[in-house]
C-alpha cells in the first residue's frame, strides 16, 4: 500500500519525508498548508475513525480512478 495511487500526496520531498512517521493530526496540519484540493480532501477518507489504513487508502484510490475516468474517458 505504501507506493499505491491511493497513498500518494503532492508534497515536496522534505515535507513528505518529515511526515512519514507522524500521526494523522500532525499530517493534517501540514496538508492544510498546501493549496491542493486533493490534500484537503484526504480528511474525507480518514474521518471519523482517524485512521489512515488499507481500507482508507483503497477508498481513496478508487475515488482517484473514478475521477480520472470521468474526466478523461
């Protein structure tokens, strides 16, 4: 799951490397600093359980694929 589409985020290398071992609350604070809608939407895949796990990553992957197919099919 680590390198799957659903687990990707548009971040600089330094920001990404600094977040990998942090909990969701710390990551969320960083994501809110970036102007990318995809980072702000991450909360919908984590809330209310506050867990970024395999089911959340798969749910996000499906949403990204559905979005791409709807726009570029």
